[in-house]
């Protein structure tokens, strides 16, 4: 089983993956350094993947790393969270949240309902990464992540929920009934209904938040360009 760990140096966080005759996957462009006998194999996307890429920023090329050694992924002022996908469990991640995973984790893609995506501000076509099969996954996170058990409804303003299990249905609604919603000062809420788990980032790391406020750009974009 691949060993995933997160290290912090000078206020920046970085994922390290150690493998011994194993295979892992990572987001395209995520690798920083490799040590040992490791082969990098990017696999070409199919026609359907290319078509979906026209409507989403979610990358469909996730290179494979096979062999023995260690892999250091790109550092960030934001952070990462390690998620263990249990047998029989299925997760849906928000766009650009996926970072790396064990080779046995099956990656797929799904689309949210058109009107739910539109009213939440994501546009009509929102494709998201799905995770199946037992294994460990590293995800991007702007701050510490809490796994919240939901049995009923979870309502949040903004993109606080980074991922959820398949049992939670996504929708969008006003914070209050009309016309009170117009004077409430609240934007439309992102609503997750059903029974399952949600990955919630309540607050960002202070340095990542300060960087975004000062520059207006994401940490990831600045590091990977």
C-alpha cells in the first residue's frame, strides 16, 4: 500500500508519496520531484473526455507513476487532506480538488443537474471527479478539512464543501423566501440533502487567504505556471 504523507516547511504544504513496486496517479502537472526507479506514464484521454473538457476545467489526464521510490508533489500555501475511500464507498469531488490517489482507486466523472449548477453559479455544465474502490486519495484544500456526517440537510454559503459521498444530493436555493432573500445580505446557498458524509473546509489557512486577497489569483495557478 502506497504511503501518503503531508509535510509542512516554511508555511508551505506538500504531499509525499512513497511506493514499493506499486502504482499511484496524480493530477497532470502535479509532480515536483521523483527519486528511485519510477516510470511516469500519461495515458491519452478518450473522445468523450476531450468533449467534456470543452465544458469544464476538470483535467482528465492523470498520469500513472509505477515502481519503487518517492514522489514529491508541488508545494502550496494552501493545504491538502488525505481521504481513505472505504470498500463500497463512492465520493464526488468538486472541480480541481483531486490531487493524487493510489492506483486501485477508480476515477470517474459525473455531471450535476443543469439547473442546480446554474443557480449555484457553476454554469450549466459542471463535471466532477468521482472516486470508487478502496484506497487513499490526496485532495486540494484551502484549509483544514472536517468530515461531517449528514443525515437530512447541510446548507452552506460558498464553496465550503469540497466533496461528498454519493448519498448526498446537490441543489441550490435562496437563503430566505422572496423578498426577504433580497435584503438578507446572503447569496444563494449550496444545499446537500440525504444521508452521507461531506468534506467541509470551514476556514482557509491564513497565508493562503492573504495571498488571494492581495493578488486575486489562486496559489495553484501561481505555482504551476
